[in-house]
C-alpha cells in the first residue's frame, strides 16, 4: 500500500487578486492511494498459481486563487458567471503584457482495479504458463479553461489604416476597451468508464541440451470509453473540400429525448452538411477485436562458449488519452461562445462588441444553446486501430575468457497506428496572407475539430 498527499504552493505573479498563474493556483493538491495483494500457491513441485488484486485511486485539483469567491464584480467586470471552484477573474491576454486573471482550473479523479492470475506448469521439457488480466478503469474530470471568459487585446484595432501589417498596440487596445476576440464556456462533468481484458499462453520448450524454443500468444482487448450518463458525441467526417464538407455527428440513443441540441446549433450543422445520428453503441466507436500478439524466441548453443538467440513479438498498446479531446467535452455538454470581430482591413476594424464592463452578458442571457458561435468539437476515429509494436532481435554471444564475454546484437522496433492529433477542419490549400480563412475551411461555421487519429508511425 502506498499513499501520497502532495500540495504545491504557488505564488501568483500579480498577487491574489490579479492572479496571472499559468495553470491552477495557490494550492494544487494531488492525493493518490495504491494497494495490492498477491498470493502465490504451490500445488506441487510442477504446478503453481499466482493471484493478484490491485487498486489505484487518485484525486487531483488545480484551482485558481479565489476559486470560491465571486471576485469579478468587485473590480467592475461584468457578464462573468460564478459557481463553486470557478470563481476569480477571467483571463486577460494583452499583447505586450503578461496575462492577468486565471488560465483555467480542473478537478480530476480516477480509480482502477485490476485482477491478475497466472498459472505455471512443468511437463517434461515444457514449461507452460497461462494467465489473464482484467482492468476496470474509471475516471472523472471537470476541466474549465474559459468558464470565466477569455479576453484578447491584440493591437489590431489600433493599427494604422492601409498598412498590410499589424502596427497597433495590444496595450492601447486594452486601454480603449476595444477587444479583438473573446470566449466563454461551461465545463461538463465527464465521468468515463472502460474495460481492459487480456489473456496469454506460453510454452518454453527445451527441445535438446542445445536448443530452446519459446512460443507464446497473447490477446488484448481495449474497450473504448463511454460517458456513464451518455453525455458525449463523436464527429465522423465524410468529405473535406475548400469551403465545403460533409459528415455525421453521432450521439448515444439513450439521450435522444433528454438532451436538446438547440435550433441554432442544428442550423449550423445543417448549413455545413452535417447529419445528426443516434446509435445504440454508446461508446460511439468500435474497438479492434483482432489484437492477437504472437511471440517466438529461439536460443541455440553453438558450442560450450557461444550461443545464438533470436526473437520476434507483437505488443499492443493501450488507448491513450489525448488530453482535452474527450468526447464528453463537446457542445451542448460544454456550452461555448466565441465572439470574433468582423473581417476587416487593418486600421478600419470594429471591435467584437464585448467590453470589460458587460463581458458575456448577452450570451449568458440568451443561454448557451442560443448563443453558440463557431463551436469546436472533439472526436476520435470511429473504427479504432490499436497501436502495436513489432519487436525483433538477433544476437550472438561468446565467452572470451572465464570472466569476459562479448555480445553483438541487432534490435528493431516498428510501431504502427500510434495515436496522433488531427483536425479535419483546416484549410485544404494555400492562400495569400490577407485571405479570410474561416469561409474556406471544410466546415466554415465550426471551430477546430480535434480528433484522436490512429495514424502515427515509429521505426527504430
């Protein structure tokens, strides 16, 4: 059993009011506990069994200063919601100055229990082993990167007219209360669950005094995660072009009559040729069911001083997290509003209409369903390909003297389907710098679509 309680004390660079910490706040708390029990039993000199049970638990909090204080109204900042653990100031990004306010906050927890059992049996020249591994994985997080609002003062609104380059000052924009862009969002409670199951058999066969062969086969099953309340969605692109595309927004059938997407959001989807579909597969993705992993090893003694060894095996990896790309972190489970200024020439630009005094009051009054603008999405491949590595090696070892040996080896690893990050809603061609890019994206009325994509390659 192990126990860790770690408290990190940070000093906000601008003090407890203006904050300015990069992430988290004055007290970041990590609490973790791990326990395991194992029992090995020998039924006979040739038969043994090992049983093991393990449990991991963790709670991790990164809260900004004044997380439980409604501070913004005391400084004249309006249109900023308040809820427990999400108080303080919005994030102010002023080009030419360090950021003030809160970068964001999160609360995370996890628990994993694992059951392992391994059996070993010796029969003549065969050393047989077989086993199973079961893991139940649960994790929860509430990540709020912009629940208080993000304000950007970039200098574009004080740039000189008719000059094809930004010449303004972010500080001047800030003093004039002329904002370039802003964003605000709610934070969903994401509560995910999945299983990992595996089994293997292996035979170490001593064919002769000189030759030993190792034969094994393992099977792995990595289940895609589901959100326990059904609050998640996936985006499956079909076609991607210049200013046009098509795709499907996939949701669990269990929430079809309980979660409202809103007419504005569905209108955005219709405008961008995106179909809404519901499925009984509440994980919104298919696992790969053919993860069989053979292993072969050979050891041959050439003479009393030299031996040759060779091996080959396939090893599957787990479904790795891509940070903020969780399928439960999507609209409408995360309400979001992005307010951008109209396209314009430098020096002749109106602001986005948001001021420090009003903040996101209009969006909050209308509700996130009605105020959604350029919503971004998180997604994953619908048919997931499990990452795997093919490992192979060949070595020759010889004894030079009783106390000295030499080995020469060749080792190779080739990994495929590694998890990568892909955004299908990016430009499909090159355009001049002055070109407005948003209308030329495949889905002009959406923001980024961060997608966990099984396409990475590694060779060693």
